[in-house]
C-alpha cells in the first residue's frame, strides 16, 4: 500500500515547510516539494491512496514514554488493558507507548518482564516498548539488569516513594545507579521522600483529615525537591544518567536546572495535569454523586500543586527553556466506582493515577494556541525527544525517508471537547471533563496503516509491534 499525503504543512522539531509525504508499505519513502514528479511519474496517480492535508499539520506520531496499562496497584489494577489503552492512544494521535514491566521484592526481573510481554502481545493497537521497574534491588536483580539491553529495554525505574511496595533506599539506589553507569541503562526516578510522606499521611488521618485533598498535602513539594536533589547527588557520585519522572513542583525543576547547569547528565519529564490542574481545583471539586470525594479523580503521585505558588506557570516556562525536556502522561487510570472509592474514607487507600493517554497531544497543542510553546516545540516534546531519549529515533519521532510511517494529520481549525462520554479510555470519568481544545486529530497512521480517519476507527488489536529499543541518544 502506498499513501501520499499532499498539501500539508510538515512540522518537525526544527521547523515547518509545505511538503508532500510518500509512505510506501510501512515506512516513509520520501518527503517532497508539493506536486513533485518522481522518476517521471505523477505520484498522485501512482499510489493507492491520496490524503489531502490542506490547511493542516503533518507531524510524526506521538510517543507517550510513560504509561501503566493493567498495573496492579492499591488493591486493584489500572482499568485500561493494553488493548483499550493503546486504542485510546491511537485516537489521540499517539502511535507508540513505552509501558513499565514490574519486578517487586523477592521476584525475578525476568519473570516480571515475561509477564508484561504476555499482557501486551497481540493486544496493542499501536507499537509498544517497555521500561523495567526494579522494585526489589538485590544481587539477583542487579545481575539480571545486565541482560536488559539485549532485550531492547534500555531504561529502568526506581521509586523513592511507596515503602513496602516499590521503595528503594539510598543504598539500593546507589547500587542500581552503579549498574546504570556500567551498562548505559538510563535510570528513571520517582522522586518523593516516601517514608516522610507516610508520617505526614498518618498524622493527617489521626486528625480526621482524610478527604482526597489531603493526599496532596501529605506529599508536600519539599519532599519532591529533597528527593530530586538526593537522586541528583547519587547520580553525580556514580556517573549514572538520570531521568526524573512526573516532575510537578517548581522547586524540583530548579534542582534539575542546577544539575544541568553544572554539566550533569540529568533530565526531567512533566505531565499535562501539572500544567493545567491544581490542588485548589481538586479541593473545589464537589458533585452530587460523590460529594467532596469527587476530588479522588485527581489523586495522582506526584500530586497536583497549588496554583497560588506558581508551579503550573513555572512548568510551562521550564518546557520553553528546556529545563524540562518531555511531556508524558503517567497514564494510570482507575474508575471511580469499584476502584477510587476504595479510599472513600481514607485518602491513603485511593489508587493513585489519572488517565490521559488519549489527550496528551491535544492538551499540549493547546499550549501552542495560548502561546506557551511553539509549534515545533510541541512536536519536539511529544515525539522527537521521547524517541531520542529512549532509543527510538530514526524509526520514530521524525518524518524522513526510512522512518516508520507513523504520521498524524492535525487540524488547527478543528475543535475537540474532552468528556468521559466520548473518550475511548476504559474509565467512568475524565480528569479533563469539559476541556475545550482548539485543534483536532483528524488522521492517524501507524507504520503506513490508517488507524483513525474522519472520526472512524480503522485499526484493530494486534496492529502494534514490540519496540526493541537502543540506548538513549542523550548518554554522554
């Protein structure tokens, strides 16, 4: 199948131009001046399908490098399966995800990875890869990390939070980072001081302060800043590259900026919720059905931050200045009924997570509309940098000959209303209910196959393939 996209504006991380894009089979064959003749043939007459993108942007498919499909957590499991979650991703213009295989204390890394391969194989609508969670750092897991690169898994995640679940202490982090420095694996860090959070949470519960709002109070920004600094210093000591996930506090951004200014190989990711939503929004959320427990819809970790302290403004600024390099979702959805309501009487029991995999491209485009970021930066944050950061660039993250035919046609004159009534994620609510986006995903192509077009879903489970990733291009 040959597809020719004509009359569109091709946008990359470095610029934009009027160009036609030829996809031959699963890969991009050429990027040509509009109306080009190739080898003496009129291209439009020699292909199987022509898509007119006049007045629209032609961009590389989005890459969400932080998702949690089917993740067991908090006595339940994330409500999106690999089938439903990746289908929703496709609807939103994301053509690749990187999820997290899980190993816990006492478990074998190899078994955790095999379990995630089994969950995802034959189920995904878009291409997928894995990071490896190392939830139990010991001699066996450290030895197993040596083989991860051969499996195409070139990054692993540690937690400074959740004692008794995923938590690693400083000694364990040090050992894992030493392994990172030796192998080229990228260390990803959930940077919050978990033991201190647990103390604050217990104290709040004893004061009968148990509503969802107090989840964010217990996870104070000081505990994110402190843990971020500690991770940076352990990375400095070991020489390990460091990628801090879901950064929400401006003070944590300042720690990352300080480390980068001093030449350290450190990176940060934020998520849409930290750009648009606030702790005050959560506090003010009351519904007839749920009362003040409505705020549970926005319980995630790291938590939402106060808008009065300027965290959201600072996060947008950091995206402009490259103190934060990427935007992922940390997509970890839970329904209110039967899942979030497990914590109806105690915020500590609310499963942590927000579902956004379908909305990331739209929400970040709204930042273009409002002047927070440029059109090129939009592509860089959502596609090109994730590809480079996680060993996919060349195949993914760019529209150029030889790259996978992952292309999104985006209409800046369209309009999108986000609602649980219309989204495709397996959730009974939306953290983004009523949000209006001044743009619309019109057509989504994954490796040359049209998955979404003109409001219709044309893909199927199994369309996605496993992505065996190389080392990060940001290693030094």
